[in-house]
C-alpha cells in the first residue's frame, strides 16, 4: 500500500487564499445581487504594459518562424533575462553575476522549492505573522519551526536574539503581510547574526519595487557579507503585473558555501542549479521575452506608472484609516496596509463582518500567524474606483 507524506496532516485544511476564495464564493452564491470588492489576495488589476505586450507578441512571432523558433530553453533562464536582472541590480548599486540569477515562474514556487536543499533537522526561524508559504512548505517537509514575534512593540520588524540559534531564517522585506521594511542597519544585524550562526537567510524581496524611501535597501545584497549567507527571491508579479503571466528570479550567490556533514564544501548555487535542471524545464521563451522588456528603460518607466497607481490606492486606504483613528502599518514602501481590527474584533470575525456588511474582502491577519489574530490586511492592488468605493463603504460602517 502506498504510504503518504503524513506531514500533510499537520497542515491547516486549506491554503489561506483558497479558504478566503471559498468563503467569498459561498457569499456571492447566496447574494448574487451584491457587488463584492476584493482587496484580499494581492492580485494586480492593471494590464501588462505596452512594452511587455509588444515583447510577448515578438516572442510569439519568433515561435512561428523556423529560423527563430525555440524548443527547450536553458533551465536557468535565457541570458537576455539573466543579464537584464544583473543590470537592474547594478542600477541600485548591487553587483551580482548572471550565473547567480535563476529565472523561474515566481517567488512562491522558489521559496517553497528551496527547502529541497536543506536537511530535515535545521532550526527554521520564521517571523509570525508571515507569508504562509514559508510555514506550510516546511510543515510539508516535517520540519520544526521556531517562530519569532513580529508585533506592535517591534514595529513588526523583529530582530534576532543572539542567544537563540537558527540555521535557516526567513525574511520578507517590505513585508507581506505587515508592510514593514527593514533599514540597512537592521538588515546588517540579521546578516551578522546569520554569519555568526553559519545560517542561511532566505530573503523575499517580492515587494522591493514599492520602496519609495531611498534610504531603504531593495536587496539583501546591499548589505555587506550577505553574499556569504543569503539567497534572494524576487518576482515580476507585483513589479510588472505578472501574477497571471508568471515570472520571477532567485539569486543564489556563488560565494554561498555550506559544509556537508563529512566536511565537504558544497555550493548552494551548484546545488540549486542541480535541483532546477532536474525538476524544472525553465520559463517559456515567450514569457521571458516579456520579462526582459520589464527591465528595459521604457518598460521600467511603464511599470513605475502602474506602481504609482497602486501607491495612490494605498494612500486612499490609509487616509480612511486615519479618519477613523484606526492604527495601521505599511501602505508606504508597501502595497499592503495592516491594521488593527476595530472594536477588539478578531480577524476572521472582522472578515465576516466586512464581507456581510460592506461586501469588501480583505485578508484576516490570523491567516498569517497568531500575532495577526487582531489584525487585518487590505491590498492596494485593486482598481482605483473599487478602492474608493470600498473605503466609502468602510467609512459608513462604524
Ligand atoms: C498575497 O496576497 O499575499 C500574495 O499575493 C500571495 C502571493 O504572492 O502568492
């Protein structure tokens, strides 16, 4: 008889955003006449930019012509994307090599798949609250997780406790769900802690494009020493509206070495390459054509227009919360606004209240961890019209 990976028994019954979709579907089925506004999952609403669309068309044309047709591509990504990423980093003063860039279908898959490289008995340090993928993928692998509290007292930016050892550390900055972003000094403390513990930081920078404060780092590799202790995951989902198109990249520095139990020095870059070449056939040529266009001058300018559109939504949400005297975090340097549920409500209770009374969908903080149980997340990725309407409905609630 086939035996199962019973670690799955330790997972919550469904993934957070599936659970929300399920509850919203039940509501809309029961209330077909009500207009529901979705500010829950961080899914973009602006169409792809014209530079990206033109490049995607070009990719399709290339596939239609025998002289430019592409079959299997390099699993690591085409050089034209890897080099574009290198140039993008160099513009913010970070030097990486194209061989350190692995193009993928997004940060969600890579942050989950990276767990393949590490042994079961590592001490995994994960902030609470956090993007649920880090927790769920480690539970699927049967790993024990040590949580580190992110809360109002530390402005949702927890710092390491030197007396607690960790082997693998997850950091997301700007943070999903709280919107909090680490500065250079704080990240340097994490890097020094990782080096002292011979730990690896798994750094999710999927929201770096929302950083407006020029003093904040956009990459962990802006911090001295990080290339010896960190892997960075980034995504075009939020930068360029690729949630449905699917493309991201992971940077695994060549300097990142870990000793095996027999003392053999292993390169994580080589191991990730081995993993990807075995389990992944790369992102489609057409999508990579579109991805490369994101990094062109005109492409980036168009992306920035869309980002500014979402930033305006964040401002509209924050302004409403200000009016209501509700304490919130994020919204600046981040597309997420993380606020305290009004009237002492718990987050799923507030989710139901908001859905039933204002037909607005958000994300309950409890879905991101225990420390989120009295918090709620709204996303700025809706349309401007819907964001305004949602906040007008919100205004009238209490
Ligand atoms: C979120 O809403 O937290 C994100 O959109 C989820 C994701 O990027 O997978």
